[in-house]
């Protein structure tokens, strides 16, 4: 069974070289894009995580006050020393993003 997108991102965080070849935020973006493309090609419906992750680009642009159409990996890389530190920054930003954008089924019940 294929991992969920966020499970894959967590696995990459633990062992980036295994999944990406070298620890690189641009390689991570390519890996995530390949994962999403493979699921689409197989006709697998988009998950809540995948739908949520489509908002990550806009969130990064807003966070860094960028209005250009640069991809999220390039924006993070621009504000980092190198590819490796940009990858570390991605994981911190991703954590912040997921905490500020809870999935529908993870929202606390209001009672």
C-alpha cells in the first residue's frame, strides 16, 4: 500500500538521502510532484492531505511576502544558505503550515 503524502514527507525527513539522493529542497519538490503525478496516473482520488498541500504554495508566498510565481522550493531556497538548510527549513515550515491548517477530520469537536 502506498504511503499518504504526509507519511512520505515524514519518511523523507528522517532519511532524506535515501529518498532524494542528496538533501535538497528542489529534489523534495520533484519527489512530491512525482508522487502526486503517479497517483493521478493510477486514477487514485486526491486525498485531504493532497488537497491541503496545494495550499502550501500560497501559504509560503504569503509568509515570505512574495507575489511572484516562484515555486515554494525556490522561495525557501532563496531565503536559505543552501539546498540542505532549505530542506531543513521546509520541514519546519511544513510543520507550521499543517498546524495552522488542520485537516477537516482532525479539527477538534466544538461542544
